[in-house]
C-alpha cells in the first residue's frame, strides 16, 4: 500500500567557494546538473557478496559515510578545509533530499581521509574498493575501523560522479565525485541513489526494483525538472505521493514509466545502513593495526591541536584534544 500524500518541502543550500582551476578540470561545468550525457557512470561489481539478511544495527536509519580525497582534488580546491566543507555541504544536501521525499533517513560523516593516490587511472573506483591491489589499500581498512556504510572519494579528474549499484552487497558501497561537481552541482545525492539501488530511468536495466528510478516532471508552464536520479535538478527522489509545484514527483509501481524511489529506498536504505554497525567499528585505532594501544595514544598526543582530516582526530571535530584521548582509552584493546 502506498503512503499518504506528503506536502512538498523546498530547501536550498549555498555551496562553499572553490578555486577556479578546480572548476576547469571538471567534466560537468556551469549549469550542467552533472548526471546526463556521460557525466555519471554506474559500475557493476566484479563479484557478488549479496546477503539475504544481516543483523539490524541500532542506527539502521542512518548511513555513515567515510570521505576520502586525492592530493589533486585537495590542491585544486585550495586546501583540505575546502574539501571538508564540500563534503559537509553534500551530506546536508542529501539529507534535505531525503526529507523532501518524505523519507525518515539521514547521512552523517564519520571521517575524511587523505590518500596518496595519483590520479590518471580510469579504474579508480575499483582501486578504492579493492583492499589489496596496491592503490588506497588503507581505505577499506579505515572503512571498517570507522564503521562506514559507504565510502565516497573526491577526485579532480574523471566522471562527475560514479558509483556501484549494489545495495545488497556490503563490499561494494563505494562512489566517487569530482571536487568541481561537488562545489557547483549535487553529485553526491545522485551517486548515493545509485548506492541505494536506483537506476536513472524506468526503462533502464540494473535497478534493485523495476521502479527504482528517477523521474522527469513537466510543470504547468511546460518546463521540465528532474528528480535526483532523473536529471538531478531538484532535491527530491521520486515519490508519486509527493508534489513539486503541484506535480507528482514519481509514478506508482506497476504503471508505465514507474518511478518510486520512496518505496524502493524504504527497503534499501536500512540494507545499506546495516553494511557496518556503528558499534562494530574501532575508530580509535589510529594506526589501523587492529588494536588500540599506546601507539594510538602517541599518535593522538603528537597531533595535538587544530587538525583537518588527520587520523588522530578520532572524534572528527577538527581538533585533536582530550576528547580524542578519552576515545582511545575507551576503545583500549583488540578491535572487534
């Protein structure tokens, strides 16, 4: 049974500023939404680790995301603080999109990690996911330590956004977004939709459900706008029971052109949010050696003070201080 009609909520965010050269290297510039005509890609997993069920996490309505960044993206943006602002903006925008769709879910950041990955290889998303190919191998380990459900890589080059579509496969909760698109479009909410099993259009293949799709609305003045997965011009996922400017933002399942990500995400968001339970992580394992001990305490003390995207900032507060020491002490011993 479909849910009751919800009223439309229109929210807007103002993106942080970015250096001009970061814009120049993006494939999707200006007014481009970033998700048509080759600016977005979806990738199939190379193997399936699909599970039929997993234990419910206490926070199964919250998707935890670990951000990672390449040196090229950081330098083009003008510093890691700008990248962090972009990541926060993207997560806020995704949360607004959930709210506008009538979905009771949210996304939160659990960390930002600087990689040493040198861009130029088109297989960067597979490198991000693979824990043993010699590229960013620490990221899947850090994902487990931070109990992150998904990982999002910030790049300078490549597709505006690219993601695996595998909401039932915990090993494939990965996406990547260019810094230029993060700061002038809204790629994260779109790639998140792919991580949650959505395709672009109803007649595409690959969605978790046949109705896991975006939708284009024709407004009263004849203009067209697209939901986050169908052109990405408005902060809505498809929902036939939510209106935008008086027009339904989706089509019910079973009807021609079916597009109802509200219904689909009601199933797939808890699946993805259960990829990693927050209680199973070991965030104080700064050295990523599987145990919290004096080595981690030394790392925290050595990084004392203001710190953006540094491993010793266990609390992810932008500063290494007594709170991080207390977290190390509370996690002392072997990691789960």
